């Protein structure tokens, strides 16, 4: 049986069309004509003997079942083809090129500056581009190949992902300075059952925080909901309630100059793991493997103890 004969250009054009869902968008991204993309994809399908994309006049492109399998395998191949070219060009030298990584919104201010700085020290010829987003968007970016690895919390992750634990963040209480419990070192969440709550309202984050209240049998009296981490802190400082958070800033002041008190939770809540996430079936490039290692190094500094 004759082995299929296709070109790297055809594979790249198909990958762009599959990721963007449009021949026109792929042509714009690749800076080529739309006919060049269409012809390349058609030739690839003919060579493979299978339809990879469904063409919908009004709704763009959609992957067929065979196309989804092929595209899933192709992403890693294309990443390594670029790394192979880099290796040939820079044989025996340092890592080079661009690495796109994902980072969960609320982790980014605490982790990214350290990660980017340390990575630049170790691999100065690599440009790191960060994609900050919520969990759902990061998972989609990993599946589409937009990024190879993402720093996230270890919840709501499906079986097609593989994780490396790099740190942990236990939940804690955030109180206004004049709160009756602000002088305590540890407080049970149930002691605040009648107090108003300022809730960090992100899709997966909200589910996590509500699980803590449920575990101790408390129905939170939510006064304010916000998707802004710093907004939560500012609302608490202004006396609008208390909050439960995980990441701790290095200081107790808000953007507006308000003050806050952090108190440890006396309840036996498990810490929320911080993980470097990748697709289980994808082989990381050397640049991405180096980034995971840097995540582990920074995690050891930020969270002393076994990671």
C-alpha cells in the first residue's frame, strides 16, 4: 500500500482552517490567498482519502469525526516540526523561538511576573507570550493548540488533560479591620454564618467557594458578587462583608488605599492545588517542558514544602 504523500504546507493550512473555522480567516492569518488554503486542504483530503472538514456556507467550517482525530494528532506534530527546524538552525545552542502559555486570571498577577523573569534568565532566546483567561477558555486553548501548557487550579479538568502539581493555595478569610473577629488568628467559617459575603463570582471559582460553605453546613448570605479579584478586596475593606480567597497579596492594602485583615480558617479545608496543565496525548516541546520546570521552581519558592 502506497504511503500518503502530503506536504507540511498542506498540514499547516489545514490546521489554520480547522482552528479558525474559516478558509478566509485562515488565509488572512497565513497571509496567503483563500484559494491557496482551499486547494491545499482539498489536496490533503484527496491524498488521505477522507473528508476532514465540512463546509457550511453560512456557518463556516466544522471538523468531521476523522478530522477531529487527525487535527488532535497534527497539533503536536506541527509544534515539533517547528522545534526540529529550530534545533537544526541552532544546533548545540539554547532554546529559541516563541512559547505561548496560558494562565488562569486570578493566578496571573501572582505567578506570571516570576515565571517570565526566571524563564528569561534560563532561556533568553525564547519569547514567552501569556494568554490570561478563565478555566473554560484555557481548556479550549489547550485543545485547539493555541497554547501548549497552562497554569490553572486543579478543578474541573477533564480526562484528556494531564497535570503537574506546582504549588497549593489554602483558602483564608478576608475581613475589614473593624470586624469583631479581626483580632483572631483562626476562625471557623460557621462563625460568620450571619455575616454578609462578598463573593468572587467566576464560573468555576464560585462553585469551589460554595462547596466550602456547604461542607460546614452554612448558606452564605451573599451581598455582592463580582468577577474582579481586587474588587472583592476593596468591597471588604469598605465594610461590605467578608470574603474567602486563596491567593494572598504581599500587602494588606487595596488599590483605593483601604486596609484588610487576613485570618486563617480553622476548618480542615484542603488547599487548592495549582497545576501546570497539558493535553494528555500531546508531547510537549522542549520549550514547554522547560516552562513546566520553571513553574515547579517558582512553586517551591512561593509554597515551601513538597510540590
